[in-house]
């Protein structure tokens, strides 16, 4: 089969890498990729501007199956466009993609169907939101309703920070139309974990648990980013907790969407807070996480194409379960100096092949090839993935690879996976 991956980041490089290993795949294509994707796939002819034009090209090139990486095309309805033409595509339709496209929709769905999440209030006028904050107990979290590239949630410690967050989102329009409405919700304490499942609208199969590192600096300090690293599986998520999350959150959400007449097929991603009251949903995404995918797919043994096609055609029961390798994987993201703010592009990157010689997998993101050289072309430049039988071994392997890579101003966190080590120590002490 000829398979197309849409998107140009590290997640999409990982999707292409994994799909290319499936026995049913003859060629993998991309539309606008990066230097890493160029090595394993073919560029689809034409610019692909607009989903109708892209669908037409897909038909002309006889692409058999399309996999969507980022959230924006899903929220814009690419799946609807492709399905109207009889094309096979993996991902939720526009109506179901609201789970990520509108945090208000997601929160109200959870409240209606008793899916555990933080208490919240919705505002569409900044003055009313600020009046509410004057009489609130902090800390609180203020979130833009729409898509904001992972940066639309602001933790506020006092009224001054809360007022400023409202102004940034609703008055100054820092996130554009995404800030037409906001959610003010309680601040949940505990430990974060990510659960990603593949669903056909009826059944759901979970990938290994993982944990993202959102903040730019070590120790979870500084502003949120698209993700500075991830590891899998997360020691917090034992089998009992995973089963609870599957039944009360993941499957419950698939069934809730069914009742709302919005059949959800594709990837359901739950960002969770594990606290004293059990797991609660921080956010839903409707696609594979980035950089969680880069840590998860190297552990996956189940044929990836078969899994995605079974979900798309509504026959996930035949897969039964997802098998994975034993051990751990750790992804360390290398970013450009200044990210998540302003940064320069065009820096020459050296050492990618040396990193791969250590046995690490390098998933490129913000890169491009110019005159045979690989240059930086984004904020998050690449993710270096190490594996090991133990979490300490996987961490050591990942950083061994990171040390081989060089470009001017490169930055990375030095504590990816450290929280997992603490969880493991605490679990051992409790036993």
C-alpha cells in the first residue's frame, strides 16, 4: 500500500518511520516534511494547498491510506473532505475533533457524562471573567477555548496573574480566535501522565502510558512549550490504574461521543492528573502526542498499519490487544535558543549520524536540507530517543545520543525521565 502522512514535525517523522516497517506498506509519502522525512519517504507532487486540492492529488497518485499527524487539519475537517471522495483516512471527523478544537465542548461533555475533570466556569466576556477572579481562591488555571499549539493554558498564582492571563487571551488576542472564550478551572495537584488510545468508535486499545515534559526548563520551570521530552511507560500507571482510566475515562468518552451523535474514530489522547481523588482529565487531544509518540512507537510490536486500518474500518476487535517490547524509551527534545519565544533558523546541525550510531533513533522536526547540509528550521529541532531494559538505562542511552548532536545555540532539558525514577523509588518503598 501507498501511505501518506500529513504533518512535518517529529511526531510525523516517527509515524512515517513506524509505518515504513509495516509489511503492508510499499511506499510512504509526505506533503511538507523535514530533512529526516526526506530520507524515508517520497514528497507528494504539488503544493497540496487546501484539503480539496490535497484530496485530488491523493486520488491522482493512488494513495491507499492517509494518516493525519497534527490537530489543525482534523479540526478543519480534512477527514470529512477525504471521506466524501471515498478516500481512506485515519482520524476523527470535524464534529468529533471538537474534543480538542474546543476545550469548552470537551469540558461540558465531561460534566454531562460524569467523566472526572476539574471544576470549571466558562466566560466569553473579559470583564465578567475578571470580576469572577476577584472573589476566587488561587491558584487557578485559565485556558483558551481553541487551539493554541499547547501553550493556551496558564497557571495563575494570584489575582494579578489571573487578570493578566485574561487580558492576554481575550483582549490582546495572543492566541487569536482561540481566545474568544476561556475556561477558568480549579488547579489540580498531583502527577501528570498521558494515555493514548486507538479507537474505532466502539472499542479502544491503549498504547503504553507516557509522561510529557511541557515546561522549557529543568524542574518543570518556565513557560509551556509543545513538549521538551517524554518517556514511556510511566511507573505511576500500574495495571489497576490503567484499567480504571480505560473504563471511566477513555471508553466512557468514546461512548459519550457516540450518544452525542459524533462517532469518534482515530486517536484519543487524555492528559491526566493523578491525584488523591484518582485520575482526572486535564485535556483531550484527538491525535498522537508530540513528543510522546516518539517515545511510544519504538516500543510498539503490533503492526502499526494494521492497527490504524482496523480502527478506520471499525474492526478493532480483531486486533484484541497492542503488544509492545519490554523496557523503556526516552525522548529528549533539542530546541533552538530562545524557544518557545523568538529564535533564529538556519543553523548547521552536525552529529545526527553519530547519534544514530549509538543506537538512538533521531526523529527530526524543525529541520531542512540545503545544499546537502541539515539546518535548523523550527523551535523544536529534533527528538533523540534512547531505549533500555530499565528507565535509568533508557535515560542514559538517550543523553548519550544527545551529546553527539551540535548546532549553535542548541538547548535541551537535562532531567527528562527524572520524575519517573522518583515514582519508581516511592513505589519500591511502599512495597
